[in-house]
C-alpha cells in the first residue's frame, strides 16, 4: 500500500508540473488581454463620462462576438493535441489552415455585424443618442481588428495544442504594450502629449486631434493586428513549429476538416457566449436596484474574476494534456491526467478562497471609498467563495471533455445550468422570493442563482466526464480521429 501511494504521488507530481507549465503562461496571456480592457476604461473615463459610456456599451457588443470566435477556434486545440500525441505531425498543417480559413470568415462577419447592426441595437436598448453615436464610431474602428484577432486566436489554439503556451503570453504583452501608448495618443491627442511631456518635447505631434472613444477603437484594432502579425512571424520563424512546416503549401478549404473543427468548436463558442451573456443579463436586471447595489456587485465580481483566471487557464491546459495523452493511445493515463487536473483545480480554488477571506477588505477598499458599496461587496464575497469552487470544477471538467472532443454536451449543460437554473432561478429569487417562505432577496438572489447554476453544471459535467473517461479507458467509446 505504501509503495502504491508513493508511486501515485510521484505520478501526480510529474503530471501537475506538466499541467502548470502549460497553465501559467495561459493565465499570463489572459491577464494581459484583460489589461487592455482595463486600460480602455481607465483612459476614456478620464476624458469624459460620455466616452466612457460609449466604450462600455460598445464593449458589451464586440466582446461576446470575439469570445464566440475564440471558443469556436479553440476546437483546433484538441485536434492538434491528439495529432501531436499520436505522432501524426504531417496532418497538423492542413487542419491549422482550415482553422485560418474559418477565422478569416468569422472575423469578416463579426466586423460587418459591428458596422451595420449596432445602431438598431442601440435604439432598442434606448441608449442616449450622443453616447450611441460615439459608441458606433468606436465599434466601426474595432470592426477592422476583428479579422486580425480571429487569426491570432486560431494560431494561438494551434500553438497551445503543440504544448507551446508561452508565445501567447509574450505576444499578448506586446499587444498590451501597443494598446497603452496608442490609446493615450489617440484618445487625448496632442494636448495629452503636451500635458505629459511639455510642448518642447512633442513638436508636430501636438497637432494630433483628440479622438476620444473613436481613438480607443483605433488603438484596439491596431493592437489586434499587431498581435496577429506577431503570431504569424513567430510561428513562421520559431524552430518549435518547424516539423509542421505551417507556412508551406497552403491548403485550400476542405469541407470535412472544416466540419470537424466546427463540430468540436462551435459548441465551445456557444458555451462561452452563454456564460458571458449570463453576467451581462444579470447586470441589466439589477440596474433598477440602485447605484450602490450595481457598484457592489461589479466590485465583487471584478475581484473574483481576476482570481478565476488561474482555474480558467488550468482548464485550457487540461484540454491539451488530455488530448496529447489520448493521441498517444493511452486512454488509462488520460483518465488519470483528467482527475489529477480536477484535484489540482480544487486545491487552487481553496487557495483563492483563502485570498478572498483574508484580502477582500483591503482590496475592496482600493476599488471604492463608499462604505455602503464596500459592505455590500464584502457580503457578496461569502457567496463568491462558494461559487469559486463550483466554477473551478465546471470549467476544468469542461476543459477535460474538450480534450475528449466531447463538446456538444458542454453546450447543452451550459444552456440549462446557466440560463435556466442560474439566470431564471436567480431572477425569481431576487424579485419574487419563494412565496410565503422567503421574501425577495434582491442582489443576493441573483448570486445564489449563480452558485446553484454553477454547482449544477459541475455535477452534470462531472458525471459526463466520469462516464466518458471510463468508457474510453475500457474501449467502449471511440474518439473521432482527425
């Protein structure tokens, strides 16, 4: 028994090191990309409330589109991971080329949607005319960057599947490095440069007009294309990808390969879209509760979202590890990799909860000086500590299932758990309560709905993952080959 435990711990330590080596750069890349959004909000907020509102409203439209594209293209990661694990290197290149075709189409469609559909949406949302015009200008600029970010995400999915997650970190940092100065220059114009450096150091740049929200959109599109081109150059020149010969002999569109990518990827994109819209709709529902409630909700959610980046990245890394192991023809080892990853995610969720318990008060004080907002946010942190565990479990179980190319069930479970249980259940508790047993709970009802919805998702995904991993191990389930 002691020998078995020692062997199990050794295997676990080895696998955990491999998993974390993949996950940490992914986490850094996620934080860098989130930093671009923070930069946009901070810089436009210092210019005017109208520009801040325009960027905030505009982001609520283009971000879900981008995340849907990202999720769809993530279908490439398990395909590449399994081909790599099985030593079928020569089949990786045509699959990546199909993903690039799909990315180009998705990016163009997303850009056209941002060009031609936003004003009717703003009228439906009763957005003030001035804010709507500023936001439409912002989105018209962002639209030019959508094909670029789609191509970047396709190449990132390929690189992740090849076990190279660091390039996306460095290139995301490059994007952030472009976004910050470009934002400053284009949002504030020459006057901002004069205020920062003085008229003697600026020279002809002093005549650049302040473009506000439009400038923010141009800077965002510019950083998207810089990241895309940087990823193209890196995958072209790095020796790590040399066996794939990615940029030789372009492969024309192939229906079967594109069909497989969409079969695996579209459910991922829909699941991510559903998750994003869950939080967007909750924000809309609670708007009538008053500014203190909205602010407290946003502060608590923002703080916990930052901590959630590591479990999220762990789930993405788990897709790669499970895919690699299955591709190598080791289904028994893949089951061990899966459940070892789930154990690691529970440990990380526990560490996050310790951070929430001990650091919430000083961190929330950095967000706001309003005592009422601080108290509300602190009270929500208790519920956040529960859903951190459920959320970490469900995102990592979904990541493992993506490694098995079992993605449609993720979409179905997400729809039921997030919208039916989480959103509708939370709305009912928040606005109606439970008849004579429980009065309406307000914002707490929505957060309880989140906890229950995420817990239901974790349980259902866990049952599915146990069934699939066991069936593959026993030879009763065959994974589709690329």
